[in-house]
C-alpha cells in the first residue's frame, strides 16, 4: 500500500516536472522573441538598405550606381573602422552634396557591425 502511494506520488511529480519543463521552455521562448534566427540577416539588411545603389553583390551595376559612378565594394580596400564610419556617416562630395546617406539613425549598432562583416565578405 505504502509503496503504491510512493509510486503514484513519483508519477505525479514526474508529470509535473515534465509540464514545468515545457512551461519553462515556452517562457524562455517568449522572453527572447528576437533570437538570432528571427533577426534579419546581414544579406537582408544589405538588400533592403544598400542594394538599390551597390547591387546585391556589391558591384554597383545598378541605375543608381551608374549615375553615382559608385565604387565597387568587392574591390574596396577599406578597413573595419572606415567601413563602419562610411555606413554611419555616409559620404558627401567636395561640394557637400550627399552621395551616400548616413545610416546611423536607420540601423542598430548590431546591424552596422553585421554589415561591416558582410561588406568585407563581398571581396573575392
Ligand atoms: C544612394 C545610394 C547609396 C546607398 C543606398 C548606399 N550607398 Fe554606399 N556608397 C554610395 C556611393 C555613391 C559611394 C561612394 C562614395 C564616395 O564618393 O566616396 C558609396 C560608398 C560606400 C562604401 C565605401 C567604399 C570605398 O571603398 O570607398 C561603403 C563601405 C558603402 N558605401 C557601404 C554601404 C552600405 C553598407 C550601405 C547600406 C547600409 C550603403 N553603402 C548604401 C552610395 C550608396
């Protein structure tokens, strides 16, 4: 009889423990809605914000790229810091006319860092 009871208590706890684990899992998933797989990839950010001028592959064979006589990103020799500041601050010509708009208000620091790596990755 006693051993019977112990068994059922153990079973109950087992079931409860399992449910608690599921609950914890759901709770964790809800607590971090922006897990890495859900965040847009650097490629998507580049396609959305940069490709209209630079082209998806960075060569700049776009109407905008031709008009601006854009630099080929795959041939760029800039270092991390220069790429970062180019993205954040954009570029103006000698007359102060904007050639590339600044992105510091449009992108998060994370997105900028991902783009720095992505832009370097375009080089062959
Ligand atoms: C309006 C068109 C336009 C958009 C959109 C644009 N760029 Fe540019 N980008 C340019 C032009 C034009 C230049 C060349 C500027 C110059 O004369 O130095 C340039 C230069 C650069 C350079 C420097 C290349 C070098 O070797 O000097 C980098 C890096 C760069 N862009 C990255 C980006 C990234 C990343 C994005 C998206 C967040 C982006 N650009 C969006 C037009 C654009």
